[in-house]
């Protein structure tokens, strides 16, 4: 990639060489070959691994060896063995709570951004977008160092004499996981809602005001319904990211904060049952797909005007 | 949007300030404690020093992890830029269900949770007996950031007027020349923005990397292993440096993203 691009003299007379080997020769790839070339890498490194992964869930493990005979054992084990289904449900609920917190905090901010003008709008928006690019593990670490039993918050409160014993309900349980994920994922909720609010045509709001609606009524009957697609997209995004995470629960969840993502991860670590882990991931994909479909539908929705 | 009543504006700003505090507060505290010690439940104001930073430079494992992260990031971004641009050009050049389907495949690693992307690659590498190393990390990152490049380039391609390309072809440039001298200059800022964004994503990638990495680790892996041990001023110093680097990247990216 070159840093500076020089514009060549585009206006030059066409000569015999150009006509002979020019555009036709270079552009004349057979359609099938072109298609095959385009598909080659995405197939090899995205489709094939995902398919292998889907299939692996239908094999089982005996001792330490994978037996390549199709079976539904992994899936029945998910329902029959204690612990898996309840963790799955509690993880989905956790995802819903995280999405709810993110949307509740994100909506007012998106609304504020949409009401700002000019430079201020994008400057403030950037402040909420920048943390998305900041190291994920560092953010968890920083949050944990505040919430922890030996963390900044507890030690300061102890010093100030507000408490006598360190608070322990802030760390190493599902609440800690929920709070941490909500903080990490809020920006993912703000941006789609902001985009949806920005898309609302101004004349709709003016019409509503002209027809005598007070601002609250305009908000409830015009703005809120039209921004719901952004809410759905933001909620889906945060939900998907929350339920698939396994690092955050591991770092702030302790023993109590066990989530489905951690169970899956452990199958590939000391649990060492890859087929079962693959089957569990497929089950994880069900709520994920539901969320993606919801977001896709919301994204396609057009104003019925 | 309509102008808001003052009390409502104030309320919205309060929520915004609260969330900003949640987003940035922990990070600033970490940076703060890279300079000051925290003993007997209070900040030791007279303990200001750069020793934590100096110790970082002596830690060969951190230097190695940083180098690995840069190497992986640069190669993965370069690969993603080339492949993503070609795929975007392919999609832009025609219509049809096949192209739309290919688009979905390209977006898949971004749509499914990272744990699924990571696991599928992990299984794939084991099935083809490919040992986990930095090479597998590069592949994982390329697959992950490809969608970013593809999306950015495609969005830009759709704004480039077709008449420009047609004019170029009519005036006798062949397709390569048209791409190189007409299209590429138009794509340049999109590629730069996508490249920076992709590098930032790769630099930070944890959930996929953790699954496909071999014995050599990238920075997030090293941080992950350190943080299980506890909090030290060294880690805080590293955190501060990484944050400074990311902020710089963000500023660069916005510079190019905001350019039309």
C-alpha cells in the first residue's frame, strides 16, 4: 500500500496496444473462475471450520479419543445432566438483563447526541465510541480493581469509615458479571439507537408539533416508535456479546458467576471433551440466531408512511 | 431533532456523565496507580515515580508479547486489506444471490459470538493437523477483521460514481490501470480507516486468540495471565501505555473516517 497516490495523465490518446491487450484481455475472466476464486478463501477459513464445528457436536468421546460415529448423545446430555440447562437459562437471563441495562442507559445518551448540533454531536459521540476500541481485557481488569474485596472502592470506604468490613457482594458473583458486561457493552447500545434517531425525518416532528402535540406526546407517539428499531438492534448486539463471553465471567465471576460460555470453554480445556463443547456451542447459537434475526428484521423495517 | 427543554437536557447530560464516569473512571484509576502507590487503604501522594515504567522495559516477556502483537496485527491487517478489497470489488461488480450469500459468509465471524469463531478454527486446525502458533493467530485475526475492511471498502465503492470508471475505460485505460489510478485513490481513506480500525481490533482481540494461540502469546494473553495473579504497578503501567497507544489510533482513525 503506497502512502501517496500520484494521478497519472488519464487523458492520453488510445493507441494500438491498448486496443489489442487493454481492457478486454485483463477483464476477461471467465465467470465461473472468478466466482470460484472469490469463494475460495471464505470457504476454506470460514465455512469449512464452521461446518466441521457443527458436525463435531454429533460425535462422541471415549476415553480421550473422538469416535467418528454419529450420535445425539451430546445433545441429550445437555438436557439430562444436572447443571447444563439451568446455567444455559441463567446465562440467557443474564444476557437479557445486560441488554436491558445497556438500552436503558444508552437511550438517553443517544437521545442527547441526536439533539446536539454540528461539531458537538460528533465530539460527544466519539467519547462514547472510543472505549469500544480500548483493550477489552484492560477494561475488565480496571473494573475489577475497583469492585474487588481488596479493591479501590472498598479500601477507600474502609479508610473513610463508611464501612467496617469490605463489601463482598460486588465481586465474584453473577451481579458482578452483569455490571461489568453492562459497562463494557453500553456503547454497542448507544450507536444503533443514535443512528435510528438521526434517521427520523424532521418534518414528522414538525408536523406533530404543528398539529398541537406537546413534546412528550410527540416523543411517545412519533420518536419512540420510530427509534425502536435502533433499540432492538442495540439490544440484540449486547445480548449476543454478553451470552457468548467467557473471559469477563472468568475474571469477575468467581465460582458463583458460572456462565454457559465458561462451561463451553472448559470443555476445550481441562474438561477435554471437544464434541460436547461443540454441541453446547451449537445450543448457544440458538438464542444468538434469534437475536440476529430480530435485529435484521428491525433493520429492514421501513416507515409505514 | 427538536430542541429539548432545559430540564430534560440537564437530565440527559447527567446520565451521559454517569456513563462516561463508568467507562473512563476505571481506566483513569489504573493509569493513576501506575504512578502512585496505594498502601494502608490510601493513596501515598509522595510515592510518585516512573519505576513501574522502567521495570516494563526490562521485562523481556512483555517486549516479546508486544512484538508478537504488532507482527500479528500488521500481517493480519495487510491480508485483510487485500482480500477484503478484492471481495468487495467482486461483490460490487455484479448482482445475484451468490454474491449476497458470499457476503453473509464474510460477515459470519463477526455475527456469531467470538467463542464460536474461535472454536471452529481450533477444531479446523486440529482436523488438518496444523499446529497452533502465531500463524493460526494471524489466520484467526484475518478472518475476524476481514468483515470490517470488506464493509468499509464496499460502502466507499458505492459512492464512487460509475461514470468515472466508465470514462477511464473509454479513454483507453485497461482495468488494472483504472483500478490503480481511478478507483484506488478514491478508496484510499476508506482503506486507511479500515486498516486502523482492524489493527485496533486485532491488537485487542482476546476471545478468539485465547483459543487458537500456541505457546507464544500476544499482549492480551499476557495481561490475562498476569491479572489472574493480582494487580501490580507494572500491569498498571502497561495498561497506561496500551491505552495511550489505542487513543492515538482512535484519533488517527477518526481523522480519516470523518474525511468524505
